[in-house]
C-alpha cells in the first residue's frame, strides 16, 4: 500500500492550509496520510551551514518514506510562502526524486494560480519531484467545506477526488520503477538550466 504525505505549507498558526490539509486527508486518504505542517516544524532558513537536527532528520525520513505527496500551498501576495521553498532546500532529490505530487493552491479570495505557476517553474529541477498535470485551486478557503454543501463545495469535492485518484494511480505505477529512474542521480544530481 502506498504511503502519502500531505505538506501543509503555511507557516501561520491556525491556517486555512492546515485545515484544508486535514480535510483532504479525511476525505480522500481515510486520515491515513501523514501531515508535515511547516508551521509546527518551523524549519530554520537553509543557508547550507545549519546542522541537521533530530527534528529535521525526522522530517526528512518522513518525506523519504513517502511514495506520493500533496502540497497544500497558500498564495501570499501572489507568491508561494518562503517556507515551502525552504523545505525544498532542506530536502533535495534523494527524498522527492521521481515521486508524484499533487499541488493544491489555497487562496483566501480568488487567487491561487500564481502559486501553481511558481512551483511548477522552480521547485522540481533539483528535487526531481514530479508534479501531476492536474492541480487544484481552492479559492475563498475560509468558506470551503464548512458544512454548507454549496455547489462550489460539491464541485471541488468531485474535482479533488478526481485529482487524488490520479495521484494514487501515478504513485502505484511509478513506485516499482523508482530505483531505475533514480539510478543516474549520483552522476547527474542537478537538473539542467
């Protein structure tokens, strides 16, 4: 059985990203996915010199053991928060290489698309993470999935189920081939630019 990790990429307390991470876990993973909460983790800013603490090592081990990921990323001022990019600096290709990931952008209003564009363009090169072609944008987040069963809630529930099904299929198909796919990373650890 595949192991999934949901990364709640907000570094704010009581964030909508964390609430929606829990909601996605309950709805589509039977609450069996592990959640890495960047607020709770409070990673130091990577500078290449910080030692790897026991907490950082435990987080890296959690990510390394995962077969697939869901990244729940808020859009702040038209950008992904610094914490998610910091995570990619702490956790490079051995942890993410050739593992599928579903991107879920979160917006308090009508945004979210810039997060998708930003992470698709800059987070995969050296991590070798495989973003699915499908992604989700959860807008008006504070009102989403709050029990009002609106048309928007119903549509996003169906669309999220569709996207998570794709993640599970990609994960199942790629897992047996991951060793072959990662074999050349010792010689070519960084993507070309």
